[in-house]
């Protein structure tokens, strides 16, 4: 079943820029009520295969940068991107100043960086 947002249009196929194995992707969607599995194709660097993937990538990057700016404004501090000791230290600073619940609100809680931040925190 395709999204109600594009109904009654049914695309010939769906091209996904592969960031994980196909099985992992579908595991991410396990709790979704409706998941399209037919005529779905996965390709690394799919932005080179179809203009729509490149456009989606640009839009997603814009939203990512915008979301970081919003989080920085809400938290009142600069947030480095990626995984580094600087990221771990900023996360520890959030724990120290605003508590673990705030960090959990803004992060992927199951990542190894969470444990690193806890170890760096003065509250630990």
C-alpha cells in the first residue's frame, strides 16, 4: 500500500539510497502499519542514478542543518556534528547542566556516545 499523500498515484518503483542493508532497513520499519516491499530498489550513491534522490538528499541535508540550529538555540550551546571527543564532551555538559532526560530528548540514546558522555559527566 502506498502513502495516502500520493494516492491515487502508484509509482512504477521506489529507489532508496542505501544507508543500511535491506534487512536492516525493513527492521527499522517493523512497527509501521504499512510497509511497501514490492518494486523497491536499494542502491548506494543513488543520487547518481536518479535526480529525485539527489533532490531529496539536498532537502534532507537542509533540514538536518536547520534542526541542529534549532537544537543549539533551545540548548543555548554549539553542538558539534558527528562522533568525536568534542561531541562526547558537549553531551556530558548537557547532562551536567540540564540532566540526562534533556540529553535523551535530543539524542539517539542507544549509541556508544551516551556511555562516554555519562563517564565524562560530573554528575556520575
